[in-house]
């Protein structure tokens, strides 16, 4: 590929930021309203932690030679079992995360159309959205890439409008009143915010760009990943803070369309409906991209022998249809099992579980960074700095695990143990009974 056709650092930075902003922002202001606008400090900490993770992943992406994505990175230190566990956990987290994204689509759609849905109707609508998104994935990667352009426009327009016009309508009194409504200790507000906020950065690992598509990758990939993650963190932090000064926290708590409320406060109900419609579209487009992504993760794992071989099947558009159909079936069952009286409660359960399970491959990858660099003969000050960032990223991830709560931690550990059991069952080989005829005769020696 000629240099003129490769991405520059600005293009790569934009792509990195957009990957994280597709659907992570739409319901978080409602969840964080329960904690208060004091959560702005958690946004700052989470942005720094996500940036450290992103930098370490960018180095892994540039120099790691083993296949399997994060599983390949984990293999440098934890062997084939680490490879399997990382990919299994990542696939499980994306299954749950996609259900949460579909819940967000249903949430904004119900606001847009003015529907009041029962818990069963919410589940049925969520399953229908998952199926529709998966059906678009049958068109293959090229069609999925074209469709994603629409989502970029639909998510950036409302966010840009809020960043530009929100300050004019911002009321410091509303923001101050929402600072810490439950009067919680600062450490508790940070703990309760951090795991929820990390959901917004889910997908930063996809920023590990292919060196063949980027100009001067050794220099530009780390810069773009750092800048892209910081840009996404800035947009998340500022937009959430602005909404906190536009809408009283009593209205935000439990709201199924916080951006809609914000635009209603600024420009009226018509603007709120338009914005809600755009966010429905952006969230759905993001879901189609993630549905295709998880099917590719599973297909790649199956090609490595980690999952059943039938999951490697693709159609004439190179879409892994067998994996897509299997995953939608699993997602439908899980959607019914998480049925809740409110959309926001269901969303909260799903994102906490998705974050917890996703942190398993994050931790495996971060702890494997020193071994990866030694194996690829990376030494010097840059290698030491990368090891330090990986260690800080691991500490941040452990803190995020703590913030998920013990119930979610136990669920995540169950997923990890289940993955290890599957790996042990796949690799276990029954040893054949010895053939006694091949042994020399047994003699009894007498004194």
C-alpha cells in the first residue's frame, strides 16, 4: 500500500475516538445522576486509566506476533490456556454488552415513539433489535463498514450540539444541587462511578491499528490511541457535566432518554424527539458493528480450535453466519433471564456484568506485556515505560472490578471458571490402557 493511501495520525485519532463513542454515552447520565455530579472526578480518573490501557494495547498490537487478539497477547505469559480464557471472556462480555446496547436502542425508541412497555415487551423488543442488527451483519464486513458511517453522523451531531450550545443554557444552581444528593463519602462515589464509566470506554482495545494501514506506525499508533482515548474521555466528561447543569437530577434519575431531556430543556420537545431519533439510529448502527465484531471474534476462535468448528462457516459475503445465528440465540436467552421492571435497571445489570467479564482479558493482556516485549526483543526506556503503563492499567482494572460489587464479581468469576473447565475438557486426552503383552515377564527373585 502506498504511503499516500495510508491513514495519518489525525485520521487514526478520529477513528479511535468514534469506536468508543458509538453507544456508550446515551444512558450513562441517568445512571450517574444517582451518584451526583461529583462523578466528574471519576470521569477524569477513568479517562486516564483508559488511556494507559489503550497505550499498552497499542504496543501489543504493533509488536505481538501471536494470533487471537487479546488472547494472543495473553498467550505470551499464560500459554494456550490464557489465550483461550481471554478470548472466551471477551466473547462473553460482548454478548452481554450487545444486549445492553440493544436495551439502549429500545429505551430511546420508546421515548421517541411515546410507548410505555411492559417488562416482557421490553425483552421482546430487545430480542427483535438484536435479530435485526444480526441480519444486517449477513452482508459481510464491507456492507457493515458502509452502514457505520450513518452512525458516526447520528452520534456526533447531538453531542456536538450539546458541547456548543449547552453552556448557554447551563444553570450552576442545578449542577450544584446535584453534586452529591445522597451525601456519600467521596471514596464511595468514586467506587460506584468507575465501573459504570468504564463501560463508556469498552472497545478501546480495538484501537490496535494494523501497521500496514498507518503512516509511520511506530510513532503514530501510540499517539493516535492516546489522543483518541483522551478525546473520547473529554467528550464524555463535558457532555455529562453539561446535562447535569441542564436537567435537575430528580428528573435524570430513572430517565430512559437523558439526552432527550437535555435538548427539551434547551430547545423544546421537538428538538428532543429529533435528537432521540438520531441516538436511536446511532445506537442501532453501533450494535450492528458490534454484532459483526463478536461473530468475527468467535469465528477466529473457532479457527484456532477454541470453539466448535461449525462456527467458522461463512457465506459468499464472508459473513460468519453460523456464529451470528448461534450468538443471537444465546443473547435471546440471556435477555429473558435479565428481564427487569425498568429499562434502566436492566441496563445497569448488563453493563456491570459486561465490564466485569471484559476486565478478565484486559488483566491477562496487561500482565503479559513484559513477557511479550521480552519475546519480541523490545528493550530500553520505551519498553520500561510500556511495562509501567501496563501495570498502572492493571491496577486501574482491579479497582474497576472492585467497583462492580461482589455480586457482579462472583458472576464474572463463574464465567472465568466455566471457561477454564471448557478448556480443560477440550484439551484433556484419555490415556489408553497399557498393553501388558509388550512388557517383559515378571520374575520373582528368591534369596
